[in-house]
């Protein structure tokens, strides 16, 4: 009985620590796989990337 209680307290403590220290934002940058580069109308070479930002909080953020 004591071992189960101790195990439960350890799991609860680790879960609480994990939740309190997690990063509230996740970002990833993906390069376009189809096109290596492109040249715009001014003759400048451009690379295409996709930026994805994931908000892990309940609050609204704007960039």
C-alpha cells in the first residue's frame, strides 16, 4: 500500500513539473520540396519556406 502511494506521488510530482516547465510555443520552418529556387520579376533569386507557429496556451497572441 505504501509503495502504491509513493508511486502515485512520484507520478503526480513529475507530471506537475512537466506541465509547469513546458514551452508554450512551438515553431517549425519547412522548405518547399517542389521548387529549389525561383526568380522573381526583378531577377532576384528567392527560396520558399513555410513557417508554422503553434500556440499551446489558452491566450490569444498576435505577431
